[in-house]
């Protein structure tokens, strides 16, 4: 995973998750730091949004997003790279499981963690099962949702310990005693690494899966891992399962342990016309042109 150089400006959409768009709390001309809250959750199914760069808010305007619709966004001109002082930027891996479920859940909410498998569903909602339902198993999705992607694959190789700690934190929040990490068997190095690291956790197992598309889909993964089929129109919790992507799980580790909000993620840049296909750690709001 390589770090992409910072662009000249960042465009932070306030609707970058499923649910209600967040409410902007900064103004044009304001100075912001990396990790600073710039838009607050506007409901239960919504998420806090933090600046991914330091600099000056140059505009708050409607921009065309990837779906082709006009959405509100905060444009920040990049000036250096000054992070919020509360974020632990050290590379030390910390396995701290002393936090209670409410603290972990609150940290996930305040840090703006959403599903990084593609759906961007606010993670705290998944961790709050409807009344009358109970989670029995946490499934961590390492199947990668599209064949060309390798971002999660690289995370499982480079950040395996952190993913396992994140898994334990999610288990504590849900109150489950069992977690399964599903990885397709075209990633033998990831399977080997996660299996070896999980030996110290007797309540986390690795499930090697046949390579099938679209097994990265939540309901397909539940069927493959547990044998249970989620009824049409129902949620995974109806069969006692909660699914989180490995990228999300890593983000939970960083939020709870390192006090780091979600403002960057690993992105695969690939394709037949790309000379050097790579995985980059990218600040959210980076123009696609910079990636290419």
C-alpha cells in the first residue's frame, strides 16, 4: 500500500454514506486540520464527516458526484498536513480490549465509520440490532466485492493484526462469542497470514471460500460461511449474522485505539491501460484524476 501525494484541493461530499446527508458546521474561510469534524450526522442513519486535509475552506457548494447528481460539498485548499493533536499517529499496534460496548459504539459514531465494502452503510446502525433480534456471529468480509480489487487483500497482509483487534472490538460491541473471517482461496497469502495471527484468539476462525462472484455480497457471504440463507427482503440479523468488511474493521481499530476518524481509505487503481496497477492510501475527497 502506497501513500498518494496530497492534491491541491479536496472536495468533501456531505453525502458520502447511505442515509441522511450530514450537516455542514464550517464556513468559507475557516482553517481546518486533518481529522477535524466538518459535518455532523443528521440522523440515526447518517455519519459524521471529518476533514481529510489541513488548509482553508474555499467553497461550500453543489458538485456533481459519481452518480451524476448535484450534492453539497466542502472544498478545502490544501496547506501543509497538520493533524488534530488527539490522533495517535504512531505505528505501535495496541491490543486494548478493556473498553465497554457503549464506549466502542460511541467511538464508531463520533469517528464517522461507515461500511467500506462499497455500500457505505453507517457501521453503528449494523451494531444496533432491531428489538427482538440477536446477533450470534460476526462475519468479516475478506472476499473482495469485485474481481479487479485488491485493496482488502493488501490490508489483510499488511494490517492483519489490526484487523483482528478490530474484530474483537466489534464482537464486544455486538455481544457475540464467535467471529469468522471469510477469505476467497485465490488469496492464499492473506489466508495464511490471518490464520496464523488468529491463533491467539480462540473465538475467531478463518473460512477459506471457493472463488465465486458475487460472494462479496453480504447475503451470499452469509450463505457461504454459515449455510444459512437470508430470506428475501430480510436483513442479515434475521439469521443472527452481522457482516463487516475488513476495511471497515481496520477503520474501527483506528477509531477506537488510535482516536482516528475515517478520512482516508485504501483504493485499488488498476485496469488494462494502467502502467503500474497499485493500491493507494488515499484521503477522501481526492479527485479521481489524481488517482489515475
